[in-house]
């Protein structure tokens, strides 16, 4: 079966009454699929990407275009200022407020957002600024492995050691509350949208096919003004901000500062995106076994 036919086959099985979840690695075509479902069956497209929430990156995070946004209702895209902290808890509260306003089609590449939505999320106290500043400083000087080494055993065995943001978050929770993240997670409440109450779709892309799309898409982003977008972020650039984790942003900023040439920035950004997609695919395959899988291409 071709990829197109596989997509058609899955769409044909979706009840127009059910909420839809669409997850997959970057550049796999999630947004296009969400828009197709919204136009054919109705629904509100809700963002589940941790970087597309920020208003200072549209092109570089591949947010839906203004034309796409006229074709169906879109929510939680670009609604957060770039200098603002925004956690999975913030996203869950924002999404919860939308669940009664129309059939949701929730689409994105941030696996923890989907986990929080379908499995529940415990309400952990926020990290004080001084602890966040200490964590940021230690990561810059020692790397995230130093924080990983200080986690409680239960959390250290559960957290992804290759994901610096998750390691830092776990360390901050322990320092803030005196209790490990894994222990907090045992108190998780009932989910807002259980998996059996929706139609979950996972796009699983061939590595080489996806790599080619990633490289081509970054070139398209450059053509569409990603460099101008990075230039607009340059005056108050802070690498520690969550919004600064947009893939390709550090590389373009380095070019604008004269630290590397544009070809180097381009190749490094493309490589970083491919590595990010690899981590996404690994996470999805391990955590989303019960989702309806579409193999691409």
C-alpha cells in the first residue's frame, strides 16, 4: 500500500465525532494531515508542539501559514511571548480550556504533551528563578550529565539521559520540592482525554525519506525569511530561553554574529534537525504502540 493510500485508509476509519491526535517527527507532514481532516470532517486544530507556541518564531518552527489558518480554526500557535516560560502544565491547562469548544484535532511533535493529555499530569510546584538560574549556569559549565548524576535513582532510571531539557527539569523538581520527579508522577490524576476516547494517529517516517524532507524544508525556510526572523531575535537573544531551542535558531544566530559562515550554519541546522527527528522517532515508537500507525512514504 502506498503512503497516500495508507493515509486515506486511516482517515476513512475516523468518526467525525471523535477527537483526533496526530503525532510524528518533524517534517513528516502532520500539519497537512490535520488540515485535511479539519476541512473534510470539521474540527479545531490544536497545536501540540512546544516551540510552535512562541510568537517569535513562525518560519523556523514551521507553524501553519496564514493561508492555512484561514482554512480551519487553529489554536495555541504563536500565543506565547518568546521570553516567557511555558511548560507542559501550561499547555495542558490551555488545551483543557479548548476541549469543549469544538472537536479537537491535536497535532504536534512533543510527546510529553500527548502523554500529559492522555495519561494525566501531576501538578508540580513551579521552579523558583534562583534554582532555574543555577541549573542553567551548571549546564553551561558542566553539561547536563552533572545534573543527571544528582537525580534520585528512581527518576534517573526513567528520564531520557539524552534529553538535556528533561534532565534539567527533573533536577529542578528535586531541588525545588525535595522529592524526585518519578515520585511526583505516581500521584498523577485522571487524564483529560484518555486514549480510548479519541483516534490517535502516529506518522512513522522512513529515515532517509525524512532526512531528505528535513534538508529541503530548511532550505525553503531560508528562502522564506528564516534569517530575517533570526535577525529580529538577535537584539535580546538568550540561549537559555525555551524559545531559543527552536531547531536552527542557534546556528543562524551564530552566523549573524559572524562566528560561522551561512553554509556551515545551514549544514549544522539540518544535522541538528535530523538528530532531533531521530530522538522523536525513538520516543514515539516506544511510547505510542497503541496508536494507529501510518508508514511514510
